[in-house]
């Protein structure tokens, strides 16, 4: 490559990141001008078209950059299997000086970007999937273009929120892309918080619904709990390394005290658990369904929840074996609990929400077992088929005039064939059926599960059994969803009669995502995942990341690959067979479980009730007691039964003293002379008394 072109591909990724930010500022300025000079003008679709066009341009930049990345293998032929940045730049943003041993020292916080195997693939995935979601939203959010639309849930008018919706989406896209290309933890944290702010606005977009505002608050607060751990990790990195830059942290990690490295890894894990909805910080994600369905697709597929798994993969060298074991168990517990809850859900979006939690658990389990390539490959494939599933669910909701209850669906494949069969592709992919993208990544994870058990012995049986059980449950509840929505006879004739296929602006993204959901992980021959773009590029980077022990597990997993394949296919087939038999028997809507298990799953293992009783309610009661002590209605002066009264009493005493002194100032000269004479007499008396 000519020297003057060497940095161009990296700057294409930088441009792809900054383009959504530019769209955000343009939409913000346009909205401000419209409200100032034309407040009664009818909103147009222009903000949506602008945001879609800008993100499509960003996707084009990232695709060109990725193609350049894949072709320019000779540039780093001396380091073919490292995570060294292929392209990157860095500038000093803030310098913090100090004095130590009579020598001035300074530490700096940098801003920069780094493009390697992982970031190149992730930026391309986010921009491509994001463009399709943005396009889908043009049809789904069409009602928001009207100047005034009567909401059917509340007697309110919504005044043109279409532009504001794309304003938030553009900020969301920029924040996520900033996380992906950042070369230091501080910059990642800035994007991390911007993602949280944008998600707060988007989840609570329907401000007239109390449930939406409550869900937005819950997502924001729960993520702040996880971010507290991330802040501790940042403090440790700054204190013991003096830098947030990832390459510096990786280089100095072996020299850090073991307890510092352990706490650093746990702090990062806390942040990842909050963003990626891992137990016990998973409760916000299902409630985030209160936002518009395109928002659900963006959060669950390509952006917010992907950030946690991405950060765990990016910071993998900072995780000690003990921390990795915690990661594996957190992932295993999350995937099985979420799968069990999904089995009994009847809201189409909540089934997919708990499915997302479960698949994220799969990814974290893989990372915890050292299957770096498998976990991140599943992150990439999951983005496409989960975006497809959510957008297909949005198409169903749109076609049924905002009906989400599976109990009122049935037979919709006759009215909505494109939606039905594209969603079936997503179901087959997430269930792990052969030659669909999810099969490659899920089977690779399960191979590492078996390889880990073979290498270490069956010392941790849960880490061996739970993934296969979850794979079977995933197949069951996803086929259950499809059968309830699209197969059989209509269960609500009124809803069925008024159902209709979505417009082309919504079905075209479904078709594109269906193609990706099938072939995004294909190699040549198609069943060879290590020859695919995703698997090969990630596998190239793995040896420098995971170390020798996990490489041994990888080889053991490869030896047992064929046996694992049959077990994985058996689990998926068993789930499909159970869903099909219950569909034919007409019992899919009943839990088919003992009452106490059904109740436990329907109540989501009582996590929300536990948090309300242990954390939320005591905090609210303490706040009320504090308010009573602080704000008591005390009209009379000098009432000190509350903090407010005590402070007011000090003010009242000061005012009274001032009034007394003011009354002594009469302006009569003879009274002042008399006061001076009396003061002099008293002073002389005191002096005479003490000098005798």
C-alpha cells in the first residue's frame, strides 16, 4: 500500500463513528430552529431520511475499511496473530502534573482510536444493522410524523416527536461506535455513559406512559450500579498503571499485584454485567421493551447490550483465571434463568427480551471458558438474527395495530407471509439449526464447553450441563413463539381480520437481515466456520489473547467437535419436537409445569420483588422519614422539632437580635453621651476592681 494511503482505512472507521454525531447536531439545530420560528409546522419525514442516509454512509465507510483490512494482510505479516492495532492515532486531551521526589511528573488522558480485528468487524456490524433498523423505523414510527396524534393509551396529544426519535438514535449510534474504536478505558467510559443517556431517552420515549418512564429510570439506575464497578476499575488503572490506554494496561498487567489485577477485572466485569444484563443486574432489560420496537432491536441486537460483551472481550488479558471463572458462572446462571422465564412468557417482545439475556449469558460463558473467538463470533451472529427477530416482532405489532399478546395471535402467516418466513429464518438461526449463522457460533461455544470438561475433568458439572439444557430450551421457546404467532388458527378473529402485511420500507430490512442470518458465518465449504470472515479474523487474534492453557482447551474442543455437534443438534431437535407436539395438542399457552415452577418462572424468580423489598422500599421509607424530619409545617417562630425548623430558628434569632439592636439606635445625641458615660463608668469600675 502506498505510504500516503496507509492511514486512510483507519480514518474511514473514524469517519463512520463521527457521521452519526454530525447527524445528531444537525437534527438538534434543525429542531431548535423549527420550534423557534415555525412551532406549528407539521413535522416531515426529513429527519428520518437524513439519519438513515448518514448511517448508511457510515456503513459504506466501514465496509470499505473492512475490505481494505482483509486485503492488507501483508502490512502486519510479522505479527499475524496479535491484537496490535492495524491503524490508530492518539492525541493528548488532558495532562495532569504532579511532584514526586523533586521531579515533576505528568500523566495524560488521551483520545484516540485503534482498528484491529475486533473493532473492524464490530463497527461494520453496528453500522450495517443500525442502518437497517433506522430504515425499518421510517415505517414503524410513521404515526409520529403527524403534528398531533391522539394516543390510544392516554388522553394526550403528541406533537411531532419523529425528529426527536432520530435525534436520540443518532446519538445512540455515535456512542456505541465510539466505544468500539476507543483505544483507552476513559474514552470507552465516556461512550458507555452516552449510551446510557441515549437509552434513557429512547426507552422512555412514550413519556405519557408511566410504565415507559419507570422502565427508563430502572435501566438508568441499574446500569449506574454496574458503572460503579467500572469506575473502581478506572481508579485502579490510574493509580497503579498511570494510564487508561489499553496497550499500556496489557503490557503492565503481568507486573501488577495479583489482588489489584483481580479487583481490576471484577470492576470491569461489573460494568459488563450492567450493560449486558447479566445476573443480578439483568432486570432492566425486559422492562426496556416499553420503548418503540426499533429501539428494542437496537438495544438488544447491535448496540447497548453488545457493549458489555465487547468490553469483556477487549479487556480479556486483564482477567485472571479466578475472574474468568466468575465470568463463566455469571454467564451460565444468566442463560439458564432467562431461558426458563422465556418459556412461560406470552408477550412477543418479552420472549425475545429474555432470549437476549440468555444469549448474552452464552457469550459471557464462552469468554469465561477462554473461548474468545466463539464468544465474540456469537456476539456478531446474534446481532443479525436478533435484529431480524425484533424487527419481525415489530412488523407483527404494527400489522396487528399494537397488539403484542401471543394469546391473541395465530395463523398470521396467511396475512403476513414475508414477516412470518423471515422471522422463521431468525428462529432457525437462534435455535442453532445447521447452516444458519447461529449454528456455527453456538456449536463452537458448546465445543469449548465439552473441551473444558475434558481438559479439567468434570469438576464443574453445571458448566457442562447448563449450556446444553439452555440450547434445548432456546429451541423450544423460539419455535413456541413462531407457532403461537403464525401457525394454526386465529385465536382472536377481530385482530386477525384487521391484520395486514407491513409496507416495503419495513419488510425490505427483514429480507436483508434474513440473508445475513443465514450466511454471515459461512466459509468454504459453507460449513467451515474458520474459513469465514468472522471466524477467521477473530481466530487470528486469539492466541495472543487467551494464553497457552486455553489454547490446549481449544485443541481438545476441536478433537471432540463431531461429538459436540451431534449433542447440540439433539438438544435443538428435542426443543423443536416438544414445541411442535404441544402446538398440535393446543397446549402451548399453558405452562405445562407444576404450579410452583410455573409461578416461579412467571414471577421471573422474584428478582424484582426481592429488590423492591430489600433495596427500593427501605430507601423510599428512609427518604420519607428524612422528608418528615426536614420539612414540617411550622408557622410559628422558634420551633425546632425538624431540621427545617432548627435552621429557621437560627434565622429568627438573628432577625430578633437585629431588631433589638435597631431599636437602640434612636439618633438622639444625649442618649448616646449617656451610654458612653455609663460604659466608661462600668469600665473604670472593672479596672478599679481588678487593680486593687
